[in-house]
């Protein structure tokens, strides 16, 4: 489906899951990270389980500059221009990569727990059951369900 530009901004990047259960996009100024679809398990990042039929900005990213957004099976990753990576959605089996959580869901954007020695992330990837980043020094870090 085609997405309309939001206000005076044009679409820079749009992604969806393989089952099209949720989607995300960035606008041309990289200041509007928006999600929509099934809100189950917090995968939209709005601190809610509500389903959304149209893109809605993720409030936690207001004033931030995202350079990439990727959707996993039941989680979303957002890479910011400073190399920080945030995750939200299903935390079962470490899918979000944020460490121990209470319950099964990461309802709002939470920093991915990369090792302290890790350089800043420059690229993020999401599979159905796993996430990964490549850092500025060429190292790769992955997390998730190891099946």
C-alpha cells in the first residue's frame, strides 16, 4: 500500500514484517518515527496494546533523529544518528535485546543492551525471532531466539 506524506514531509523509509502485522516509517527529516498495525505485545512502541490503522508518531522519539527503523516478527528496532538502538515489543526469549524485563512485553522504546565495549551501531537488522546490529568498528552483535 502507498503511504501519503505526513504534513510537509515525505516518506524516507517504510518497513513491515513478513506477515504484515505491523509497520514503521521515517520521514525525510528523520524526526518522525511512526508505527501502525497490530499493537499486541507493545510492538508499536506507544506504551499500549492498541491497534492502529494509520501511522502514529512514537512520542518517545520526539526531538530525536532516527536513521533506520526495522520490524521483526513481534518487535521493532530504531537506530538513532548517535548509534543508540532502541527496541520495543515482544521480549520473550530476548527478542528485544534489552536484558531482563518484567512480563513478556517492552511497551515503550528501551535501549538495546549492547556490551559496554561495543562501538556505536551503524546498521540494524531484524529477523522474525532475532535482532542484530553492526557497529562502526565492523563488529556484529545479535540476540533473540536461538532456534
